[in-house]
C-alpha cells in the first residue's frame, strides 16, 4: 500500500522541522507537535471519516505510548514522545507503531555511537543493567536511574522511523 502524498509530505515536513530544532536546541517545541497532532487527526477525519480519525488516534496512542516509559524513566524528553504521537496520528496504525519501533532501534544505535564517542559506554551498560534490575523489582521500588549526563537529540531517530515506513510502503 502506497502512502498518499497528503500523509507523506506533512509527516516528513514535521519530522525534518523537529529534527532541526532538536539538533540545535535539544528541544522539540510544543507549537510544532501540538498542532501537528491535531491536524493529523483532523485531516484523517476529513478524508476518511470516523474510521480515519480513530485510526489516527490509535496510531498516536500506540506510537507515543511506546516512547512514554522512556520519558517516565528520564531517558528521553516529553517533546520526543509528543513528536512520536503526532507522527502516529499522520501514519495511523500500524505505520505509527512501526515508525516508533524503528525510531527506538535507531535511537539505540545513536546512543551506542554517542556512548563510545564520549567514553561512557561501560557506564551506560551498567546503567542499563541497573534499570533492568530495578524494573524487575516492581513499581515503587525502582531506583532513580543514573545517567552519564551525555544527551543526544532523538528526533533524527524518529526521522529514520518515518523514512523506513514511507519507503516500506512505496
């Protein structure tokens, strides 16, 4: 199934603008993600009726929801989650979910490269082990994650996820 241009152009524009902002300032503005989410739902409703809107909302919920635990654990910013939800609204289901999974994989690769570059790979691996151990203890017993302090923009990983979905459907 080919992605229609009325989806591909806005979603690529959204993610390119978000990537530019994230690389420059390490933030993704709400004035970009909020309207993009609402517009995605509105356009899909206008062109597909109630089923289109439901698909947009489901895509937003799944895509944003997949990144939400990363925000809760303080490994990513809220802007990353909101960007992924907006992407999910435009791509719907399963496109939004696939884009989120690919973005997480791409983000992991970026994190690995950044950790090696800054010499914090061993610390990052210890932190991952501590996180997994903490998660196995159950709610309310999780330690605050220790981070290396090295941060990187996640929007380029979201861009990779979107490009993957669009090329896969081409």
